[in-house]
């Protein structure tokens, strides 16, 4: 951004693109192909090549686009990554959530901070990367359904592995107020289904109450939660320091006087280390299969307990020698590193050997809320970071 006018033009373009992105109703689980087409068109016009990966219905799409280096060097490629989906909208908005509205130096709209603001900045800056005498590849990674247990990213990651995209630097632009985030816990989400035998409540011995067995299952989870506390690493960087477990809901039964034949439990765990997730699953599966299910089958042989994996998002582990963190620190002048309680796609990129950092415009305090917004100055800070990346990516 060599002149004030070009800087203003770049900022205005990022606002325009963000306005366009917000207009796409890319709620998790719904078709995001129109937004992907929009992004792909911008990138292809400046010479980027791209490929897409899909969900099984071909309605939800990941996009991975590349601006190839113009000179050979040993500089690691950079991936600018963001998710395209947004959470559903509840009542109470003062503006149309899918029409960007600027007021008091803030831009309001669903996804403004989480995380279409970052995507808008990368698309606005892409033409500058295309014109630069770059020594490294610049990749643009836009995924679907991050908000629902990171469903899209693993599909993309699998394709990256096939194509040999590895050993790079990934910047995930989740809203961090441009602070460096270098770790978070994993997030494993499950729904466990219980099927028993309905009957009249006056003869409980002739039925199998799915609700009662689900309740015992939940009690076992709560017991295991205490064991997770005992397994807390001494050097944990998280608050709380141990792996957590939460019961999201128990759903079953139709009437006071009917033995419930169906029930399901929504639950999640956020492991500090993978081993805690393994431990928890082994213990609860053992209890379900060796204690609860045999009792249920004594009365009703067709009784069942089935645990469905909604999503298992691996944690993001701190790397004291992270190339990604060092790069961002050198450009922002901020050497501090923080951890967060929310999950991201960072661990997935890290798992295949790509040095990763979470750093992006906006505040998580505004995410998922009524009247979500991003402070416009955050976009300027993000554009400044992208400009710094350009400076680190061109021939001297």
C-alpha cells in the first residue's frame, strides 16, 4: 500500500467485498456455492488457479485457489484461510442481518466479524499479490461448515495431502482483534441414541425405559468428567487446565404414563490432549456396551445404544518455534501469544505439517450475537498484515 490513495481504495474495496459476502446467506449446513463462485471469479480474474471439494450432496463447497510464485526460492507458501459459513440468525436484530449496514465506524451483518471480514480482506488484497514479484505461492482457502464441528475442512485437508500441499504457513483469520492465538483445546461432539421398549408405566418390568438408561449414561459421563480433572497436565496453558465435558441436552419420552422407548443425549468434550478424548470414549463405550446394553437386552433383545460422532475437531497445539507465529509477530510487532476457549480449523492444518496461527480482524465477543459487527479499523489492521506478507514474499 504505497500511497494514501491506494490504501483508501484498498480499504473501500474490502468493505464493498464484505458487503457482498454478507448478502450470501451461507448458514451452516446450507448451500454456499454462490459465495464460492463469487470468490472464485475474483481470484480467477487475476490469474489464480483453483480446485473445489464438496460434501456428498455437492451443495456445500470448499475452495482452494493459488497465485503461483514468479520466482523460485525456499520461502514457504502461505495459506490464507477462512470459513464461509455463519451461524443462524435469531430475532432482535436492529438491521437486516444479511444487508451490511455501516454505523459509527462499525459494519453490522451476520458474519461481519466471524469471519467474512477476513475473507473480504484477502480478496481485496489478492490483486496486489498477483502483481507482485512474488517468491512464494499464496493460497486462498475458503471452507464450509466450520461452525458445525468443522465438517468441510477435513475434506479439503485430505485433498491437500493428495496434492502434496504441505510444509507451509497457514494464517486462519478468526476474529482475534489481530492478536496471535497459538493454541486451543479440541472439540468432540456426540449424540448417543437409546432405543428401548415402550409400555404402560404401571408395568415398568415389561418395558425398557430409554430415558432411564440415558440418565445412567449421563451420570457415568459426569463421573468421568471428574476423572478428566485428575488427568489435568501440570503444565497446562488452558483455563480451566483440564479437559472438560458438557451435557447439551437429554431428549425423550412422550407422556407421564408411557415408558419411553426412545431417547438421545447431546454431549461434548474439549480435550486438552488427544489421549483424554481416547480415554473418555473408551470408558463410556465400555460402560454402554458391557453394563447398560446387556441389561436392556434381557427384557428387549432388540434394544440398542448407538453413539454418533457429530464432529471431532482436534486441538491446536502450541509450538514454541512456530514459523507462522514468528512471521505474524514480525509484521505486527506483537510477540505475545494467547490461547482461546473456542475451536478452529487450525489443528487440522497443523496435523499435516503446516505451521499455523490464528489471527484475524474483529472480536469474538461480537460473534454469533444479535447485531454482529466488525469495527472498520480492524479491516485496516488486517490489510496492513497482508501488506506485510507481500513485503516478506517479494524479491529484494
